């Protein structure tokens, strides 16, 4: 009878050691992004952050706002700026942009009409603020 109890305890310990690995892999899901259909405005919340910021995208104009996860300051949406491009072509009344938020500090904005891409990476030493930097194609 003692052998049976020992086997059950060992099996239980083995099962418990598997659960943290499963929970950790389920936590990291695919990159959050806005849909290509639906309403003009969409909210994106990165799932890879412990306390993520919230991002709002106007899919027609490409305007992006951040609602930071700051618990002390009053909540306020802050508009990103983006570097201009002659290839930033917008079709009136249509979805022209998609936002991909890898995390609150790594965000990409793409023009769906021309494929040009902007990136925002938060650098602690940068004083540029919330700015999407144009990513150049290397041909």
C-alpha cells in the first residue's frame, strides 16, 4: 500500500512541475494588432506587458493616442506624432492604417495602401516623446 501512495505523490509532483511551463507559454500570445475591418476607431492593449498601456487608433487617418498605465497621474490620452512621407497615401472614408503593438514600448504603424512603416520604440534616454519614426526600405 505504501508503494501506491509513493507513486501517487511522485505523479502529483511531476504534474505540478509541468504547470508553470504551460502557464508561461500561454501568457505570450501573438502580437496585438488592429483589425482590417470594422469601425473607424480601435483600441489595442498589448498582452505581453504586466501593466500595459492602452492605444487608440483612427484607422482612417493613422492618428494614434496612448493612455499610459500610470496609476498616479490623471488619465489623459496623448497623441503620437509621426515623421512625414510622400508615400503616406490615404483613401477618404476607408481603413488606411493598421497598428501592431508588440509591447507598450514597441509599436508599429503601417499604411495599408503603400506599405510604408513607422516604428515607436521607447528609449529611456530619448527626449523625442511619442514619435513614430519612419522605417526606410533598404533596396
